[in-house]
């Protein structure tokens, strides 16, 4: 462990930031490590001239004394002061470690850059040798080379250097490969720059920084390795002494005189740590290691028991999902932010409802909050949240788990990442029935096969034994739907289920969801940024903007009777066969407001051509009309101004960064219709 | 309809079968290559020693006739290729030469010492895993998504500190605390279960800390994965969620490092055996290096090397079992 000298491979070349080494001293760890390293180095320089003679003074009156005020670490068998000997040994210990590291760096560089200089065959041979050598622990290599180079100081330096070299060579190879692949090196090659010049001028300067950092870390390991070899009696010999040797001698008398072993041991650890920590701190500073820390999110209280005004008349058995005034609150550093603000809707048995809106409008968060799958540090409040008549805001989580696990199915966006790669597909399906349906292993497996067959997976029995990576994307998404059908689903929530799929497969998956809905009267909630898809497969559409529902209307009226300017803009942004090929595709100018910086008044007003003073001052309420359609707009009944509803400027980039809106974008050079001119 | 769905399935079966066979063949090929490199290196070791190894072993005062006789015994007067062929033949038939200091067949000396070392290394590895896996999983779950910052900081700090203390220094420290100060445990020799405690701990604590730290990071990453959201959507209990769905995926990355740690542990026995006067291979190799007993050194280096190579094979197989996808990816 201690001797595992090869430096950790850090592949990402450092961005050239000269301040890294100095700036690291400003971080607490960096400053401490730098200070420690400085102290060790200063000690290495000044200790021998100051105390060498004292440390060598034999005092026959003070043999093998314990620690005292005169001798902090006691004396050895010749009465020499051990504390001073440990201090004096700093130079040899650190110096030899650095020397060994130098050997390793030179040898590693020669081996690692060989690919640039020598021919392809020789380079491959070297790479193969390095590969085999790297597989062996450093200490084993060090012992091997110690036999060749002989016992003693020189032998140990060479042995540790050679033992560390393969790891360093590997690192260099990786870094060189990264640089050589870059364009300017290729350009230099084509321009006929010689191999050596290519190496010194283009390659080495670009890999120097990570190499130096790793050499610093490596020096710490070399120090430990050297201590180990000396401790074993294979390192420093004769009258000279380093920490390892002092340690070895001290261990023999540890019962009589523990300080003699502990003092050099502590010295080794401190010095090794100084090199290691400093190197790591610099590496972190200049971005060699990616310690991807997630951004800190503040704690929010557990969702409190929100008031549940239960009106018995509405607890109809046909209502699958009833959500009222749902709010999600994130407590950030700048106070609470609400990405979902007062959303309410109902889903009836067998009904297909779509939620549309730009990315970031709160669609996914709404359904995750309903499903109880949000991080529990986000606060979810609602006036009412019932699923199949069960209040999800109160009651035991265990009962909810059973109900939701068997009746509430979810289909996520990316089928490639939504299956567990380590488990067989069949068993991922079966565990739903084992957990919630009370089936035994055999019956659950049989049901999984049956469900896979139901979602038209060919050769379902064999497929069930396969791993997700053996499935195609479309097949995985179908299996995911099958997973939702393991219990007795009453609701399938599909969050952008087709965005990650090929266009041809998209249709299959949507049809499958639709056929499941029809055959078993399952309600479906389809989330999409694609108005066309939602218009085709849904009965009703909810349009969300900036965390609110801004319009609800029958899907059939989407193209013709939408009243909210935002809905109309979404519809207009989709080209169709009647679009005028000579006009640029209309886009919605501006961008979705950040939930933390919502404007006063209507959130859409800054992007709306119809907005007037009232829109900018007061947020419009969501009003229900006689037919049950809802809209939140002061201008809902105003006639859209012909042709000028939305800017059709081609120079405006599509503002609403759609997740993967392949359709609209690939159609960007295709015909586009001016808004408001539809029949 | 049937033919349509059957035809691609048969092809796929053949392909899946082939993936594993190809993986096994590739891995076996690499093992043979590495073994050959190892044996060659062991052979060359003696010939790379500057000067005459026999003279070095027998000392400057030994009679020239004795040196010559010993050289002839060892076959050192033959041309190098002939010696190489003889060496390969001997190694393959289990003959590792004769130890100069013990005057016994090297294989017999190794056979006597190997069990002690194996017991030490394997026990230490088992202890390291038993400490690391529950700790890493628990810490991962506790600190998921940036929770419990203080616990994370404390844990990371402690594990980094424990991980950087080299095993032999940890051994010295343990000897001092539990052997000298408290007098609870024996500090030397190989007598009964109590004598295992300190050597095993000195070998295991560092790797356990490294493994646990790595596993925590992996768990935290895995818990954020899409498929964990799927698993949560299935409303599975926490134990199933973390142990069945998260752990295997977190282990895949950890196991490679675990293998490196195990091979490092094999080498680490050399030092720890010397600290605790444990009569194993590590103790023997140091003495034989100092005594210039080259056939014995050669033999022990081979044994250690084979051990490391076997560990590497086991790691690759374990990774393949945990992450079936990895078998289809070609290594370098």
C-alpha cells in the first residue's frame, strides 16, 4: 500500500493557468500543505550544518535513555540524541526521495514520449512493456530492481526510480496522446516539423504542468518507499542514516524505548503527507482532478401536512389523480424559489392528458412532485393531492408505496439510462410484482415475460434474461412501459418518452402507450415540449409557463381555438405542409424567466406582443369558462393581431432552448407559416 | 411471424456466447503474455546484476575454484539463450533451483513460507472489504446529494489520513499502542489467533480507508443516476434500493481499485512481516536479498508476480460479472 508508487493517472491536461501554484496557497488545505512542505525543505537544508556534529556525538553516559527534556526523543545505543538525528536525517531522506523521483521522471518521460519519436512498432512494444510493469505493485518492482542494482543508497535510488517509472510513463503516454490528437500538433506534423522538435516545442510544454504536479505527489510516495527500503535494511547503509533506518533500529527496542521508533515514523508520515497534500491541492486547483461536487441546495422542511379540503362530491371513483394548488419550493441561498406555483388539474380514468411547455416551465417537476419522487429537501405543498381517492399528503408512506408501486407507472425520458445496467431486464420488471404484488420469484418472472410480450418485445422469454445494453432504445422504452404494467396501472406518466428515440421508433412507443390506455382504461399523462405529438395523442392539453398552468383546452382545439398567446406561439412554431417556404420559421422572442427572477405581473408579458400595462402589473388568474377550458391571460379574448403576433425574425435564435427538439430544428430550413394566418 | 422473431434471436444468442468466449480468450492470452514477461524478467534479473553474482554471493574471500564450481552448478557458463531455455523448462516443471543459504530446493523453502503469507494477505483483504463496503455504502447514503456536509468532511479527512499512512508505519504505531502501552496483543511471531490481529490490521486499515472513500463517491454518483429514479418510482424499500440497485453499479468502479489494493497488499506483506517477525515469504525475500541467495530471490519474485497476475485476472472477471457490458469493450 505504502509502496504503491505509480502516480495516479490524471488524464485531463491542465488548462494553462500560471497562477495555480501560488493561488493554491490561498486555500486552507493548500496553505497548510505548502507551509508543511516549506518547513520540511528548509529543515532539509539547514538541519545537517546546524546539528550534524551534535547528532553524531557519542555519549556513553546516556545510553538508550527515554525521552526527557534534554533529549526529546531519547538517545540510541551510543547515547546519541535521537531527536537531532531525526532532524539531520531530513536531508538524506528528502534528498534521496527527490533523486529517485528524478530518475523516475526521466525514465518515465523517455518511455512515455517514445511514441512521438520512435516508430509505431517500437512504440507499441514500449507501451506493452509499460502496461505489464504497471500491473505490479511498486514495492515488488523496487525489490526486483534492488536485487539488480544492489543493496545500498545508490541501488535504492535507482530501484525506486525504476519502480516508479512505469506509472509515470503511463501517465505521460496518456497526456501525450491527448496533446498529439489536437489540431495544432497535426498541423505542425503536416508542416514537416521534425519529431524531436515536435516533442520539445509542442508536446512537452503542454503536458509539463500535470507532470510536475504528479511528480510532486510521487515524491511523497518515493519518500515512503525509501523509508521502507531502508527499514528493511536494503537502503541506506554504513554510517549514514535516514528515517527508514532510524525506524528499523528503533523498532528493535520498541519495548524499552518507543520514542526511538515513533519519532522517525512521525517524520516520514509528516514529510510524505506534505508532498502528497501539496501536490493534490495544486492538482485540484488547476483542475486536474474533477471532484464534481453537486451545487449546494439549502434544506427545506419536509412537506408539511397541507390542508386537505376534501369535498365528498368530488371524490368520485372516476378521478384517478386530483391535484390542487401544488407548489414546489426550493430554499436556496437567496431565499425560497418556487419552480412550480399553484398547479391544479384532474385526470379521469382512461383519459389522455398532455402537458406542454418549454424546458424549465415546471412540467417535469410537477409530475415528480405528484409522484413523490422529488428530492425530499424540496418542499411540496398542495391543497389536495389524491391518487385513486387516497390522500398522498397524509397517511403512511408504506401504504402509499404499495399503491403507487402497483398503480402509478412512470416512463422516463432516456431509456438508455433509465434501466439499471447491472440487473437483467426481466428481474427489474419482476421485482415490482415481488414487492407489491406478493408474487414469488417464479410467478413474478413469468409475469415479467408476459408483460414484455404485451409490449411486443419479440422472444420475450429470452429477452427477459438479457441486460439492458442488449436492448435497443425503442425496445427499452417498451420494456419500461411493460414495467409500469406489472401491477394494475391506473395512471402512466410519461415524461418526454420519445425525445431520446429515433423518429420512426417514437411513433411506435406513443402508439403503445395509447393502446395500453385504451385496453385497460389507464389514464396517461404525457409530458412533451412537442405540441404536435400532444395534439395527436391526447384528449386534453395543459400548457405550462414559468411554473403555472396558463391554459387548459381540448387537444382538438389546440390549433384553432387556443386563447393564450403563448399556446398560439407554441403552435405557430411548428411548421406544417401549408407553411410558406419563403418565410422564416416564427420563433418566440426572449426567453423563459428564471424561477428566481419572475417578473411582476404575467410571467409571459415580456415576450408577448399583446401585453399592456395591466399584464405587466398584475398576474392574470386561471379562469375557467363554461366548457371547462381554462386560461390565465388578460388578453385571452382579444383578437390576435394578424401576422404580427410573434416576430418572425430569422436573426433571432430560437430562444426556448428546447431539450432535444429535433423536429423543429431540423425543419428550420423548411417552410414556415406566419402566425395567425391559419384557416 | 415466428420466423421473423426467431431469426434474429438465434444470431443474438450466438453473439452473446461469443462475447464471453472472446473475453475469456483475450484475458487468457494476456495472462500468458504477462507470465512469460514475468519469467523472463526473473531470468534476466540475475544476469543484469553487475559483476559475477556467484562471486558476490560467496564473498571476495571465496576460492576461485569454488566460485567456478558453483557457476558450473548453476549453469552460468552456458550461452545465455541456452540458459534461458533451461530456465523456462525448469520453471515449467516446478524446479526453481536450489537455495544457497538453505541448501534446499527453492520450491521447498517457498512451500514452507507461502501459507503464512497467504493467510496474512487474504485475511487482511477480507477484513478490509468487510470494513470498507458497509462503511462506504452507509456514508454514500448519508451524504447523497450533498447531505450531511460535516459528516462527509470528517469521513473524507479521516479516510485520507488513514489511507496515506504506510502499512509498516501503521504497524509500528499499532505495536506501540496495543503491544507496548496497553500490552493487549502479541507484537511478534505467528502463534494463535491473537497474533494475527495487529499484522492484519496494519495491512487492512489503509486499503479499507481508500476503498470506503472511493465507494462513498461512487455511491453518491450512482444514487443520482436515472435508473435509481426508476427504482424509486417502483417504490422499493431503501435496503433494496441501495443494496440491490446502487451497490453493484458502485462496486464496478471500486473493484478495479480493490484489485490494485490487493496486489499492493501482497507486496505490503513484505514490510509487515518484517515489522512483526512473521515467518513468511516477505521475511524470507529480504533475508535472501541481503544474503545474495539469488535462486531463492528469483523464486520468491516469481511467486509474488504470479500472485499479482492472478489477482488482476480475478478483478477482470469480477468486473465482467458485475458489469456485463464491459466484456464487449475491447481493452487497449
